[in-house]
C-alpha cells in the first residue's frame, strides 16, 4: 500500500494538530515551557484576547497537556496557574525543533531570541531524529516508511 492509498483519518500528525496545531496554542506552550503559568502573564506576554486565551487554555487542560493549580496571593482571591503535565513536557522536543527551524529559516537578523544550551557543558541544544537502537542521527534518506498496524485503505 503506498501513501496515496492510505487513509489519513487516523494520522497521528493530524490528531496532534487538532489539539496543538493552532498558532496561539503553540505560543502558549512556548511560554509555559519558559515558566509562564498565570493567565494574566500569558495574556500580557502573548497579547491575545481573554476569550481566545481562555478557550486555548481550556483545550490544553482538557487534552491533559496543562493542569490547573490554584494559588492565592495574600489579600487576593484564589486564582489558577497552568502547569505543564508530563504529556505537555513531551511536546518540548517539538517546540525545540520549531525554534531550530525558525533560527535557520526565519531568523531575526540580530540573532535568536533564546540561546538554548546544555546546562552541563554549555553546548547548543539541537533537535535531532535518531535511530531508536543505535542513537545515531538520521536524515530523510536514511529511513524507511512503511504502513503501520492501523493503516487503512482510503475509502
């Protein structure tokens, strides 16, 4: 079965994009990875409307990517923080790959906004596709793509 004969109804990329494929959602995840947790901080930093922000945060909580944690400043009413779950942190390599692509193909002439480095040795961090057994970097020409167990023919 070749790719054009396989149904894409259950494609994991499509299902992932249904959850996180909207621009504002990815920017929320970017900020959450960088320590932003409070509604007002997301609102101020990203600059989207409160209604859109509320909707995107709700979707990420429903998907199990963010969890709600109550907090209260002295003398103020209780509020919520939004913290990444382990499922949310699993998106970190995706965000690093997007950042890396942007630095290479859509860079600011003054340089990157973030300089992400290995805390231990100081080397730049890179997103790389590797072999699951040998852990060697792979390019598109070095992989074979086969239909998986849930591949179905196109209707």
